[in-house]
C-alpha cells in the first residue's frame, strides 16, 4: 500500500513552517552573537 500523495496545500504549509522556523533561528543566532560581542554573555 502506497501512502496517499500529499495535497498541494499541505506541501505549501510545510514549506511555510520551515521558512518561519529558519527565520526565527537566524534572528536568535544574530541576537546571541550580538550579545556576545557586547560582552554581555559568555561564549
């Protein structure tokens, strides 16, 4: 038995979620690096 093919909306939803998660990770990384450069946090 083959799994049913995913609908187009489901694929778009997964891509959108992945993009949002990547953006959040990028912003968090920038915030951490900025705080390390200022000496507010230990590396």
